C-alpha cells in the first residue's frame, strides 16, 4: 500500500491520487489539488463536494477551495449528477486545457509582474556603492533574469499554440 493511504479509495484510486499529488508538489501547489483532481480523474462518475470530502478525508473548506482553484485552472468542470440541487464535478482530461489553464492562471501573472520586479532590482543594484565584486555579480544575475523573462515571453505563446489552447 502507498504511504498516504486514503480512506474510501481502492488501491488503484490511491495510486492515481498519489500520482497527481506528486505532480502538484513539483509545481508547488497544494496537495489537496492533486488529491481532488486525481480522484475526479479516476472516477467513472461525477462527484459532489461531500463525496470528495468523505473519500479523501479532507476538510470541506479544503475541498471547496481546491475545486475553486481547479475550476479556475480549467482542470475541473461542473457536470450532471444524481441529485439535481447539488453541484457535481468531473476532471477535464485534455492536456492542452490543463497546461493552458496553468499558464494563464499561474505563470502569466508572474511574468506580467516580472518587469516591475526586475526594474526594482536594477535600481537596487545601481544604487549599491560598496563591494564592487558583489555589485558586478548582482548586475550579472539581474541581466540573466531579464534574459529568462524575454525567453519565457517567446516560449509560452508557442507552447500554448502547440497545445491548441
């Protein structure tokens, strides 16, 4: 059995959930996103919030917040369920939507604020008066960050176009 055994999940579901938990961990996202998406990914039917809470053993608040973030990323969508007055969710399994949503919601905002942050760093380095070797290193590092930003602005649209998002 995997280390993080989930109550209410069979071994296959557990392994799928753990697979997605490892993925969100690499991206620095909350574990609950991986748990929720993993369970929805493997589930043959759409699940309600209460289903996620009971099967995963997470709090209702964590499940609600995770679902909201996953919807914003385009990884989860609402679906028809058994009880008309409840909201049900299913995973969107199209890679292009997942990556496109992640780029749109998580990466682009950081790129947008990158110029402002980079300019602040340039000013800080320019105002340095002592320790010339350190100042030169900082100037080099700020120039490298600027180069990375330029490359990211070229690569991201190409990646989104490649994925069709």
